[in-house]
């Protein structure tokens, strides 16, 4: 790429550039081509320089593809690190917008971008945030499994990384086979924290038979008073009753029970 001019107009830094006459590979078949069909201009916003926004006016080529059997007749060249397909921002500025959305969401991200001379509305920041792919979650060492009520008697299952406390998976229903399939697809779970559901117990035993199953703290405290009450009632029933002694006569003529 060759820079042909730099100037400032209206508080904005403009950079005029032009791609060089080099061989470019077709994005479909990969065959290189230098036969030019035409040129067209692209306007790219870049990160600010010295507190001033930057606009790159780039002239790029549209090339013919001479590959036999390739369905693409022409294609536009892309400058790696400077432009991306269907983008009006440089990859560096696009990454800045996305990170502002990840860290500060809509309103806060828009305020930060205003300071960095890359103004965007909060809805635009949220739009770019929602376009980001979800990061692939690593297999947790300690997995939390619990159910929740969607409405009425309809329940769902929630999987949580017990170390980071981040949700991993969510699905409708409480199915042992679905839980077992997830565990088989994510080997490496050492401990599974669950409630007293027999369905989850079966799914964990089938999907991760070597994992240790423990009860979560909430259900431990919830079941502890009931368990103590059951033990106390059983002990009371099994304890032998004291025999009743007959009354004895005293010198005063009254009858009292003898105590030992």
C-alpha cells in the first residue's frame, strides 16, 4: 500500500492511500491474479491520532479470477490488518468498539468511545456486542447442576462452573440422558455438585462415572433440620419407657410413689 497524502480538515485527519500492483489470491479458489477489472474507493475509520479522528481514503482494485471452474468472476482485494469485508472501520478500531461494549455495555461504552474520538450511540455499541461470538467454555473441574422453574410445573436445567460461578449451559427439562450426553462430550469433570434429584444422580453416573457427587450447600442446610427431626423422633420412639411403680403406704397414711 502506498500513502499518497495526509491532511487535516474539520478536525479530522485524512489519509489518502492506494494499493500496489501485486498478485492477489482469489478468496474462493485461491489462484493468484493481477488482472485489474477496475478500482474503487473505500472510506475507513481508524483509531484517533493526537485526539483527532482518522479517516483513510483507500483506493483498492477489483480483479478478475482466471481460475478454471471457479464460480467467482471478479473479487475485491483486501489489505490484511487494515480492512475487512463489509466493514467501515479498521480492525483495530472495531476491536476497540467491541471491547468497550464487553467491558461497559451500551451507555458506558458509548461515553468511553466519545472520549476516544470514536463516537457511537449506545444502541450501536450493543449491536456490535451482540454480534460477537460466545467464547468457548472450558470443561470445569467442579460442575454445579440444578433445576429452575420456567413457569408453573415446567422446569429447566442449569449447569454452572462452580469455581468461576459462570453459567455454562441451559436447557429445558430435567432429563438424565441429556445431562449424561453433555458430560460425555466434556470429559474431565471431577466433582459434580447437585441437589437430591435421582434424575441428576442417574445422568451423572452414566455420563461421568468417576466424578464425585456432592450435595450443594443450600440443599444441605435445607435438609439438615428435617433430618435432625427424623432422627430425634425415631430415637424418642425407640427409647424404653420407665416402669410404673405401685404406691406405698407411709406412717401418715398417705400414698406416695417411691422414687429412686
